[in-house]
C-alpha cells in the first residue's frame, strides 16, 4: 500500500509540475506556476520521506497539496474560466493523498 501511495503521489506531482512549467513559459508573471512547482516538489519530498520511513511525510504532503490546489484555483480565477468540477477532483485527490500519508 505504501508503494502504491508513493507512485500515485509522484505521478500527481509530476503532472502538476508539467502543467506548471507549461504555464510558466506562457505567462509574464508566473506566480501561480511557482506555487504549483513548489507544491509538486513538496509532494515528491513527501513520497521520498515515506519510502525512507521518515515520520514527517505528512507535513510536506499537506503543504504541497495545499499549494497545488491554491495555484490551480488562482489560475482559474485569473483566466476567468474557473472549472469547478476540475477543482473538486483535484481537491479530492489531494485529500486522499493526505489521508494516505497520515495513516501510513
């Protein structure tokens, strides 16, 4: 179960990182992209902490998830196209990951 959590977390973090890098290239003020990149790095750090059995894996998972969701909402508000379903799914995935790190 631990490996599955880390693989899913890493995939989610890498997808968020790819989206943030694409956005950073297309914007003059890439502040939300920087937040999402930071969140992605924190999620990858949480997976590494979990694999190495460090007890602090919950903290970077929580902070990284909050950063990714916040950046996505800021992007939606900034573009004027806030897709509620997209953000609900993103928040649900983040909550599942956070709960997984808290329980393992």
